[in-house]
């Protein structure tokens, strides 16, 4: 079958990536969607069961830092669009193993950019999915795309450094890059280290929600479907060389979030909500909030369409219906359809 466009998604078996891949496969049967993912602990092939047998979907198990494999993909597959989502994202872990975050988030981006730029078939778009955390914390300031970048932890520092790499290819070569910076994205299939699935998993185990520290932290929560729609709109209408915030007005204090989830899952009266809270030591550095403006994206026609009430309802129901999804994930890594398995293995052993 001939396809009109070939799209490479790195990290396509992760939470956001799997939702993006499924949307691309279903919306564009005339596009070929290639998912490059090394199936780290926070990824599961089960997230893509609904599309794994589709003719326009191909999975490649491999490391974005493997330059031979990445070059092989770009030299043989005529990639038109890249959505680069592959990254280490857990803030606490970034303090413990910063070199791992540097390797994946910075070096992996460098490998991908180099292969894409040098490919004989030149990609039309390279969309780098970044984070609002590159702005650093704010009490009063609302960040727009021109705000200074002031990352405050190893994770956000590596994402900011990767952004500079991406922009350098635009500045020097006019390579057609676009950067997005998103608020906290939530929804079904998110790994349990993130705050919403962590609270839900603890509650399902009849354990208390653990609140880090006593400072009044809050986050802006964006449902994953709205984030995917933003990425696809940026592909269609975004201006090359630009940065787009993907934001929401839905700001919720973390302690309020915990109480809301406790009420939904445990159905206890308000007087008993605090009985399900446990305060634990904070991480080494904490940002209280990340408010962003997203007028640039809204001018392209994007609006967040899923309300908090609807998004959190869908999310809670999914975790209730799939209580063993992540506990089973480590035992469910195969068999995986992988057209490139031999080539990937050969490249990996040669790297």
C-alpha cells in the first residue's frame, strides 16, 4: 500500500505518545505511522493494542540514542514528519541519576536531529514536545513563549538544553522545527509515578495519598486528548521556528486534587478526607506552579475541549477498570510485531 506521508513518533509507547500514535493511525489511514520506543519501565505495548495490527502502523523497538539505528530509519523510510516525545520525565529520579536524563533527553535529541537533517529525504516538520517546567516556578508571572527559560531541576534543565539544540538547527540550517511546551497532561494509561495515577493507585491499595512537603503546590492539568489535538494542529498550521505553549486554566492545588480523588474513589464524607492524607518529605527542589499563556496556539484555532470534571471522570474510571494494567506491564512485553527487529538488533549490537 502506498502512503501519502510517513510520520515518526519517538516515545510512542509512552503515555502521551501512545495517545498520539493511536490518533494518527485512526485519523489518517493514508499515513504510515512509525513508533520508535525502547519500552522503558513507564511504557507498555498494551497501550497500542488497538492499532498494532493496522496496516499503517509499524513498531520499532529501539533507543533514540542509538545513532546507527536512527540513521538506518531515516535512510530507508523517507520520514516526512517527526514528533519527538521520547524522554526521561520523572523529576525526583532526575536528581538521583542526572546523567541518564542528559543521555536520553539531550543526546537522544542530538542524534535524532542529526539523522533527520542529513537524510536524503528531507522531513517537512520536526516537532519537539517540551514542558512548561523549562520556565521554572512562578508565583505571579504568567509565562508566554518569550519568557526567559529558567529550569530548576535536572529534568527541566535537560529539556531546556534539548530545546536549544532544536532551535540551533532552525537558526543555522532553517531546518523546519516547532517546539511545544505543555502543562501537566493527564488521562488513561499514565504511568503511576505521576501525581494523579499515583494517588489513584494508592487509594486502590487502601493506602493514603502522600503529599510532598507543606508548601501550597498547584498544577495546571490538561486532558491528554486536548494535548494530542494541539500537537496535530501545530503540525497542520504551526509556523516553523516557533514555540507554542499548550496550556489550560484548570489549576488545582495538589492537596485539593488528593481530596477530590479520595472522595471519588472512597466515597467518604468531607469530615474523613484528611484521614486519607499523609505528608511526606518534599523533593530537593520544588516549583509551586507553572502558569502559561497559550494565545499563539489559540490563534491557530485550538481550545481545550474536555472539562476537568469530564477528564478526571474518564481517568478515574479507566484506573478502576484496569487496576492491574501497570503491574502486568512488565510481564507483557511480547510478542511484539516489529518489522525492523533484525535491523534494530544488528544496529544495537554494533553501537
